[in-house]
């Protein structure tokens, strides 16, 4: 069965610092990959997604992620965070032939002003 | 365009009682999913409807959980009788049904926080 692992449960950083959240998955077939974000008091929102093509995917709010197939990774990055990026971030996988999403455990990010 | 809505936002019940959660998907979305996040754990898939049919219910924990989607519009998830371990956040998501399913993106509702005492 497929699985998704997010390395950090909690990340604390200051505004303007760079952010990188790790995501590794376990599945040998073709996958679609997603990063969702949940801001305090809000619902899960899609940040970005990878289906095929360019492995460097740009999403909303200045986020990007890189799919490295050889490393089974899909790390999320943002060069300079803002206080408003405080949220919980979820990496998710879907088998290309499937429908359901498999989520990682989430990473809580706190950006100090 | 209205997003996915869920009702209630919170529910506190006693062990042994029944609770029914409702999800209204985005209009025109044939796919409807239920997920659950137990505190401290990852979000886990429960089941998937395509219109009114259950496509995949492999994530349903046991027969105390019953999901329906009569008429292919809104869905309900009933827990009867509720147990302590059912506490968590129940998310609903919906998506369009592309022919190959390849480009599907799921849009999530705000979730229902269920606490079983």
C-alpha cells in the first residue's frame, strides 16, 4: 500500500526566512502529488499539484515544489515566508489510476513576526 | 461559486448516541469523498461516491458507519452507535469527474469536529 511521510511535525521560523518542507512517498507506480494547506480556522486549500511534465511546480502564494522521482520526494519550498504562512501543510499522493488521496501526517508551521 | 459545505461544524455527543454529518459538494461535482483525521494522526480516506454509487468504501472503519448519497447530491455520514475512538475531524471533498480521472483535483470542506464523550 502507498504511504506518505512528512519529516517534520513542527517548524518554527522567522519572517523572511526560507521554508522547505519534506515529503517522501512510498509507491512504485505513477503518482499525482499535492500539497494542501490549512490556515487557522479555515478549510484545507490546494497549494499546488503535480500531474506530469515539468517536475518543478509553482503554486499559489509564492510556493513551489519539486518532484524528484528517483528520490520519491515532493518537497515544498518558499524563499521568504510571511507571518500569514502560519498554517498546517499536508502532502498527499494519489495513484494515477486511482481516486483517493493518501496524506502525510502534516507539518505545523509557525512564522514569528 | 460556493465551495464544499459541511454541517454541523462541531458535534459533541455521548458514547452510544447517533450522529449524522452532512456534506454538500460543489454543484456539478459527481465525485464525493469522506476523510477523517483522528487527533494526532494523518487524514485518512473513508469512502468515495460517484454520483449516488459507492465507488470505494475500503476506508470505512466498521459497520457502525453508514454513508449515503441519495440522488447524487449531498451526502450523509451516520455513526451509530458512536464510540470514543470515533472522535476526530470529518472532512468531505468533491471533484469533477474527468473521463480518465487523471486531472482530478479534490476540493475540501471545512470539516466537522466530532467529540464523543
